[in-house]
C-alpha cells in the first residue's frame, strides 16, 4: 500500500475512501469524490449523505491501493458543523485558582499599613524556612518514588524521556505479518487492546510488551485482517519502527495519528 505525495485527486474518481483521521460528528467514515476545484474538493458521505467542501491545504497523503481500505490523509483533525468542516479544537476551560477568587472577594477599600522593618525580617526568615522544607520534601518524594514499581515514569517526565527498550526484535516484523506471525517472532503479548470500535472502517490493535518497553501496532480494514503497522515506545509513545510499504515509503504518518490510548 504505497502513499501518493502529489495533490492530484484523479485516483479517487469512482472509488470509495476513508479519511484519516476521521471527520468528527460524522458517524460513517466512507466517502466518494463528487467535485473539485483548484482550491478545494467536494466529498460525499456514502451512508449519511453529508457533502462537505474540504480545502486542498488540508489534504495529506493518499494511499495508492485500497488494501485494506483506500485512505485519504488529513493534515489536521476536522469537525463537521452546520454543513461545513472546521479544524477541531478541544475546549479547555481554565478555572480561577482559589487564592485569586479569595482576593477578588475581599474588599479593596482598606489598604494595609506598610510592614515594619522587624516584621519584614521575620517574614523573610519564615520564607527561607518554608523553601528549605519544600526542597527537603521534594528530595524525599523522589526517593520514595524510586522505591515503588513504575516510579521511572514520573521521574523521566521531569527530565528527558527515556526511549530505550529491552530488545529490538520488533525490527524483524514486516507489513505482511499477521497477529500469529508477530507472536511467533516476539512471543505472546502481555496485554492486548483494540484502539478502535468494532464498527469502525479502520481497525487498530495494540500488543503490549511492557517488560521490553514497547507496543506493537496492527492495522487493517477488519479485525481478522490486521497486519503489522509499526512499534511505539512505552511510555513516551515515540515511533520506534514503521512498516515499509511495497511501493516505497512507510506508515510513519499513520503511527503519529493513532487513536488515543
């Protein structure tokens, strides 16, 4: 399944395809090309009947074959609203801190008198003692974290992420390897997880090898057809390996846009 890098949409004429990542608020991810201009193209949803104009600037890579499914990559995640698509942005509401709320509630008509020299010196001493205690507590917390399993994760989050693994046996995997082939080469995973719903057009399966610090990803049109797509480092999610495609290129762009897990 090679990926096309040009912006020509001739390969989509008369064929069904799926967007990746899928357009939010649209139930079925199966489309056809209806029309195109120099700046945008019109996609028609096969099942729901929605028609949306998508700017060509949003168009990413297009797979050259439809095995397991013809994929049209999008450079940004889009959301369907009122008959059009818009770049999706998660809504983050920042709540005011309790200290600021208390300050806003206090009356501001009365100003406190300037502190005396003696009270200022006492305040500085208390601040120095407080900082010393905080530093001591932080040092104790680091040692406590190292005493328990999994302590490496919060520690490395404060510094540079560790992307080392126990072995590199995943490099022996190829795009043609099914689940059975992966278990023969790497052994049975310690945990398995489907990253997509069973009715989704594109299926992703994660095979966890936590003792080796990596996760193997399988991809396919159905759950019975998933094949090796790449390997991620656990826990940093750095792409360690991408499946090489027959026509050139690899699956690195797909590995960077997996469903959250």
